[in-house]
């Protein structure tokens, strides 16, 4: 999380409490069913929703919280970093692969590829 140029060391240590995170991105079909609108430029129900603002994403979590009765929110930067690193279960020798794991997920969103 925000380390040096070589990415080897974090600027500071952060303790992350337990949390749940969805395994997959929100699909356009899911977003449309909850929000009643389909903002994506490339329409495909099984592709990730994209081209929404932070405020739209936050509103989605609020609507989901109200409809499910379960607190749903966006992950913090520290939680996202922790999840990308395999929840602390990746050995130091494999940490170099971590950016690739997160990059693949973000590339799928940017390229609007189907969620598998």
C-alpha cells in the first residue's frame, strides 16, 4: 500500500479487521436489477459494470444495504491491498506476482470482459 518505488515495503503498517469481499465484480445485470439503470457503454449482462462514479458505487452499496439488511460498503484502500495479497496468505516470494493479480482484475473491468 503506497510503498517505495520498488514496491517492497509499505510506508506504514496497517491492521485490517476481518471483512467480507465479493469474489467477482458487480455485473451489469446485477447493477441494473438493483439500480434500475444500465450506464455501461458496452452492454452485456455478464460483463462488469463500468463508467460509474464513486458516488454511483456508494449509492449501489446503500441500496443493497437497505434491501438485504446487511451492511455493504466499498473496501478501504488497506482492505483492497490485503485482498490483492491473498489475505496475508501469500509467502514473501510470491508477493512479486501480487500486482499482476490485481492488474488482471482491473484490466477485465477496463476492457469490459465477461466475468467468469
